[in-house]
C-alpha cells in the first residue's frame, strides 16, 4: 500500500513536487489540524514568514531542544547564530557572515579536487554505500582544510560530525543523542585547539575570523567555536544532499548529462549553473520551521504566540510566481529565485561554498571513466526536512536488470 504523502514524509518521497503544487493551489496559509501547524507553500508567503520579526527559529520557551539541552550538543546549539535571535547574537552574526561573505572559491575548488581524488581511493564510488559515504565525507574534508585542520585529523572530524548532526533531528533516538554528546565534546576540544593553533597561521581563515571578532568586540571563545562547528554541520548534510540530488538530476536528464560530458573549456561555468539550478529544482533542505512569538498577521491570517509554521522552501522554489516554468530544470534560468538556503536574516551565508564544492565534485565524477551514471539507484535518508539520497549504485545490479 502506498504511503500517503504529507509534510512529514515529503522530503523522502520519490516525487513530492505534485503534492507541493497541490498545497500552493490551496489557501495562501493553511492550518493542518492533525499536525497542529500552519503550512506556507507559496513563494510570497514563505518570504513573508521568513522576514517577519514575529516568526523565530525557536520557541521562546525552548531555545534549545529539550532532548539535548543538558549536554555538550545543547551547549553548542545555544550559541548558533542560525538558531537564535536577538541583540545577543547580532554581533556574532556580523562576524560569521562577514567572514563568509567573500570566500576564496578558487581555494575551495582546489581543496575539493584534492579530497575528491583522495576519497575516491578510499571509497568505491561504484557501490551505493561507497558513493553515499564519499558525498558525506567530502564537504567535511574540504571545510576542515579551509578551517586549518591537518590532513590526518580530517577522518575523525568527519566521523564526529556524522554522529553530532544526528541529534539535531526530532527523529533522533536516545542512543544517537548520547553518541552526539560525545561527538560534540570531541568537536569542542578539537576546535578549541584549532583556534589556539590558528595564531601560527596569520593569513588563514580562522585568523581572519578572530581578527574580525576582536575588531567588533566579540570575545566569546565558546561562541566562536560553536558557530564553527555549526558551519561544519550545515556543510555536512546540505552539501551532501545538493551533490546527491545533482547526481540524481544528471541520471534522470540523460541529454543534459551527454551535453556536460561533451563540454571542455565551458564545463566549470556550465556545472556552476547546473548546481545552482538543482538547488532550486530539487532542494536538499525541503522545509524549515518558524515559531510565532507574538500576535501577527501572515497572508491575511491572524496568528497567535505559540503557533508553529512549516515553511516549505522546496514548494516555494517551484512557485511560478517566483520562477517561470518552475518544473523544468533550466541551466540559464534568468533571475533564479532559490529559497533552499533560507531567506532574510537567517539565510545561509555558505551557499556559494556549498555550490562550489558540489560543482567541483561533479567535475571529478564526470571525468572518472568508470563512474556509471546510468547505474545509479537511490532512496532517501529518513528526515523531516532534508532530502539526501542514499545510493545503491552497483554495476552488478545494472547488469542483472
């Protein structure tokens, strides 16, 4: 029996976009009595919610999720600028966003090419598990290098991050949360040492960030290292999802795959356009939530403090009011509107980084003579908001079909 699609399982559904279209065709803001939340699916309404000062990323009474509040993972969460509001976090937001506003994309591409080659020798990308692990590990290795970690520290960093991010989901088990706390402690220790070591690298990313923090008067070491861990956690799943969804798009658009493989000098530019479009077309972050902290009006509806809004970023991406012919994957799309990385005061400052890592990763796989896009098979990792393919790419499976 086919499972009924809803906002809870749409991110993992093979084809959620007709469902999102049906929501956009309904009321501008609709209340789901069963789930006890409002649903925003149209681009204009999504923008209104994300811009409203009355709609915050956490409930006022629960700034840190209760299931992690008493451990190291909760301590990290309490400092994250993307999960907090108010004057206390204004200065940290200025420092972090300023440091990421002009990333060295050529350096990021070089690190990605280096680690893509190294990890390809560790993981067999022609198997499902190998490819999935490869895509999850690559962003952490790249950003770990950008931040200044030594080469031999990167595998442990990737393992800790894999354990840490599991506590950020409402689906986390008690065992996963306990493991996440241990990983969070290890991450805190490693980042604290990294911040100390960064003084010996005056031209590195961390030294620049600490100089910016000192100039702005932000001298909270725990806040700095927590947001660096947060940056790595955002990179971990969102970039892996973007890369995975890009592979899915290439497998399902064979003509486009052939065109890209035929490109030479123009390939980097084409891949950059392609990844930016996939971020819109098949978002790795499908939704987010906002919590109403005071009476407000959204899309003509009167909302009260305590109301919850599920903001369907992936649905807004495919709103014809925001993007013409939204269900078509179009490389040279004019005035592309993408909500995947957020909007307004909590927009992710690492969008350019994620897209550059993904484009360089795809370039590496396109040039690999043994990588077979036609053999790709996939499901999606269980998640309430992330769309991350779990691959079963296997040559033998293809030969037997």
